[in-house]
């Protein structure tokens, strides 16, 4: 059972609830309205065929809350269902907020409607009250589920210092990715309540040439477990702790002269970019000898780049300028969006920008696309999708 005053704290990964718990402007400490200030994550609201031996229910909150004993409720026609203590975990949508797993103790009735609700006394840590009420409901199947999920389509793709893992299951599941070998034993959550999964894992701290095994595990709603066969992965040689952190393809000043690709040294030692290359869809440029200090930024620019241009944001004083020929890549950076890669001398991808966001609209003039956070692996969700100010040589806005 729940402990009185249990504090549900936010961890690094969470979910993006549909109900905003923040009070309206000028109304500190107001009560949340509608939806009980939470959402039903899994089973999804209105789900049918949920197994009678359901292992857990997932709830989403927008912010940390405290919950008195008995405040998180699961009920059917026969009354309240015993549940375990809630635990914070990862959710498939991965946005800001808090996701909570509540274990179901016992077998649910067949072909029944079950309601998840909040009782009184749930409080936000900022002093606001989370309104009690129904969060969502689902219907159970006639039978329980004793068959583990089937895992298929496992794809393991190196992407610079990261590995992208994608797979699917034949039913909603909670999944994890496992990295084993060479003294490594890492388990990374891949989501819950989904049947299509993708995860990006940073392996930049693993020496080049190291071979590890990548596998995935999945547990269905009834808790039945399945594990995939392992896929061997060899970490590429020649990787450096450099990341492409900003793309400025549509400057206010002349193109392609005022375009830039921003790099950051995420490591603890200076890196010389001489011998590396920057490549777009149709061409590449070798980079000249330039030192990038630990934590510092560098801008890859054309020979005609003017750091004092009155039309564009000037680089932060002291930012290294890595000049190539009259344009970056084959014909400058495309406003329509294109992939850009930072390559090691042997051709390995050190960092990349594959989101290829179209920045040709007027609203993008003088604005940039940023990687947030700068340590994130290269996937669409790591790049800002709306115009943000250019920040050449300092952190994203």
C-alpha cells in the first residue's frame, strides 16, 4: 500500500502529460481543473483487451507531487483493487514531467471496466492542489496473458559516438536496451506502453575498436518477459569528442558567406580539427589546422565570412573560425534542409546533423537550428524545430 505523504520525484526521463498542472498566471496555489491533474499513460484511456493479470498501471503528472496513502486508485465493479507503492520510471513520449508506475496486486475480473482515479490530498510541491477525480479507464479481456511478447526487426545502427537501436513488439510492452562486453554492462530504458521502439545511446566513452553486444528485453502488460538475440557492434575508430551543435543556413547577411556550422569540444582536452572534413549531401571540405579548447566552440565558415557583419549575430569573442573555401560543402548550406556530417580522416562519422529542417521561410532569416542538449545523439528530437536566435560561440538559447 502507499505510504502516507509519499513524494513522487522527477527523474531524468519522464513523460509529457496532456494536462498542465501549472497554475494560471497571477493565480499562485490555485486548484488544477479537469482530468484530475494527471493522465493515464498505460493502459491508454479507452484501451480494450487488457490482460486480467495486468502487471502495472502508468500515470503521468506534469510536475512532482506528494500523495497520501490510498490517493492513487484502481477500481472495478467489485471495488478497489490493491496496488503497490508507486515508482518513478520512463515513459514512451520522453518529454518533461513525471511518470509513475503502480503495480497491480492480484488478478483483475474478466471483461470488466476499470477506472483509474486520484483521491483527495494529492499536492504539487509548489503548493497547488491536484484535483481529485477520474484519470481514465480501460476494459479487461476475457482471459489472462501467459505468452511473452515477440521482439522483431531489431536494427542496431552506429551514428558517430552513438548507436541507434530500433525494434518492435507484437503487443504493448515496456522495453530496455542492454549493452554488454569489454567491462560494460549498461541497461537503458526504451519506453513503456508501446509496440514501436527507438533509442539512442551515447557510447563515446568506449574505446574505438571495442566490440560489444547489443540486445533488447521487453515485458508485456502482464509482466511476461522476452529477450532478443544479441547483435555485435564494433565502436568505430578515430572518433573525437566533437559535436555539431548549431546549423546557420539562412543568415540575414549574404549567402553562403555568412553561413556557419558550429562545433563544440565536449571533451577534457584540446582537439585539433586539422585533417577532419565537413560534408553535405554533395561535397566536402577538408578542415585546416585549428585547436578547439575543452568546452569551447568553433565555427566552420567560408573564406568570405565576416564576423563583424551588422546583419548577423557576431561570434562570441575568442571563438575559433575554421575557414574553408568560398562555401561550405558543394554549394553552401541548403535552406531546404540537408544532412551535414563531421568526418574523421578515415571516414568515420564523428558527429552529424540529419534532421534536415527546412529553414527557407522568412521567419528563419538570421535564426538557427540547435542541438539540445549538446550531448544528445543525432536524431530528429535532438534538434530544435522552430526558429531560435543564432548563438555562434555560446550555448543555445
